[in-house]
C-alpha cells in the first residue's frame, strides 16, 4: 500500500509538471500538425508516448536545421521558437500522452502512407 501511494504521488507530480507543456503545445499551434494529443496526422509524426530524451533530441536537431523528411522546413521555425525550458516541458507532456489511435480510423501511420502494411 505504501508503495502504491508512492507511485501515485510520483504520477501526480509528473502530471502537474506536464501541464505547462500542454499549454505550450496548444498555444504554439503544435497540435495543428501533430494532432490534439500528439497522435500524429498523416505525414506529421506521432509524438505521444515517446521517450522524453528522444523528443528533446529531435527538437534540438531541428533547431540546427537537421530533420528526417522533406517536410522538415515546416518544422524548423517551430523548433527554433522554443526555449530550452519549453522543450523540456513539451517533451514531458508528450511522453505522458497515450492516445488510443487504434480507435480513430482517420489516422494513418507512415507505414500505411508508404504502402508498407500487410493489410
Ligand atoms: C506546420 C506543421 C508543424 C507544426 C505546426 C509543428 N510541427 Fe513538429 N514536425 C512537423 C514535421 C513535418 C516534422 C518532421 C520533421 C523532419 O523531417 O524531421 C515534425 C517533427 C517534429 C518532432 C520530431 C519527431 C520525429 O519523429 O522526428 C518533434 C518532437 C516535433 N515536431 C514537435 C513539435 C512541437 C513541440 C511543435 C510546436 C512548438 C511542432 N512540432 C509544430 C510539422 C510541424
């Protein structure tokens, strides 16, 4: 029981730390390309539920103009607009998001777009 309370407290702390991230994610318009919960839209990558470090690393790379796809030029100004503390807050927020994308058929994974799925 004590152990359970401990994890509950940790969880509550994580949630409050991520609400600043949520505010930034919405006010900076990130949701317009990556989805309300970071679930990803079409070619725009899914961010929800990914590792905090990975998300922060990707944003740092984009700030230096390094991206993965031909659409990176859209993302670079958004990455550059973020301060270090904002990157941290947003990465935390996104890594705690767990949208159940299987229930929304309008969402496509990169594999589906590239025709690589075995449907
Ligand atoms: C105009 C559309 C658009 C907006 C708005 C946008 N992004 Fe992106 N984002 C992209 C695209 C396109 C990529 C893929 C970039 C690449 O080629 O590596 C991307 C990539 C990313 C990545 C790296 C994901 C990966 O798998 O490499 C992160 C993290 C990210 N965006 C976070 C954000 C945040 C935080 C915001 C708001 C401050 C934001 N994005 C706003 C289009 C957008």
